[in-house]
């Protein structure tokens, strides 16, 4: 693949490639994801306190991130069907390899479906075994107002993530606080029924590079 143009975000370790996937690549990836969703349907998780998420979720890969009253964790099966998660599409594996340079493939891909007023509060991705491994995120569908800030706290900044954009949390920004404030409804016609699908690739299990 041709290396996409990277934008300087001003936050060390937070990397952003606007338009990394063109329209044809977005449509092809979405078709793969929707086929996987037929096997591993979206569901609405709850927080450990019992509050429902505003987004619906599923997963791809050997492991999937889940949340329920027992806490946050990775597991190999869908919490409602008990079936294994479908495999991660090759397009996503290629993006991980080409953009992060991490020597091991991701073993988890969280798939979030945002409709209408769905959002995601500021949080850190820290349920993985190796917090040095990057997190790579792919946006499909409506533009999202993405908020990100340093792990230690302080001012955050907002970025508009459009369909086809890819970003990554690496190095000093691996534990950056981040979330989705809102969508811009109707900014894309890609997702049937409207909204946004976000694909988050992670290395959930132990890494050979852990010290």
C-alpha cells in the first residue's frame, strides 16, 4: 500500500493519518466487517456498575474486549452467543504492520457502532498485557469529534476523525486519555442506517518484547 500522509498532532506519540483508506477501500472493509457481524452480532455491554454503554460492540480476532458487572477483560468468545470471535480482516492486519511497525500482529479488534447521540467518555486503554504495544484505530462512517489528552492529565484537544482516517496511540501517548464527544450525523453515507463504526486494533495478550 502507498504510505498515507501523516499529520503532526502536537501530542507526542499520538499519530494521525487522515484519509488513509480511500472510498473503495472503506467500502470493501465495511463489507468484511458486516459479514463478520452476521456471525458475531453487536450487543450493548454494561459498565461494572451496571450502566449500559451508549455504543454497541462486538469484536474480531482471537480475543475480544468485554465489559459487564464482573469488570473489564479480554476473552475468546462472544458474551451472548459463546461463539469465537471472527478473524481480523487482512486489510486491518496490513494497516497495523505498515503504520505501527510492531513486530507482532494484533490479537484483538474492538468494533464499536455509534448511532445518533452515542459517545464515549475519556478513558485509557490499559487492560492489555503489554502497554508498550500500540493501539491502532480505524474510522468508518460519520465524522466523530475525538478528544485526546496526555495520560497524566491536563488540557485535551479535539480532532475531527472522518471516514477512512486512521490514528494510533504509541509511545508517550499509549495511555493517553481519549474519547468521542459526539458524531456529525449525515457527514457520511457509508454505514447502512447512518452512524459510525470504529475498529480498534490491540495487542491484548503478552508480547515477546515485554521486559
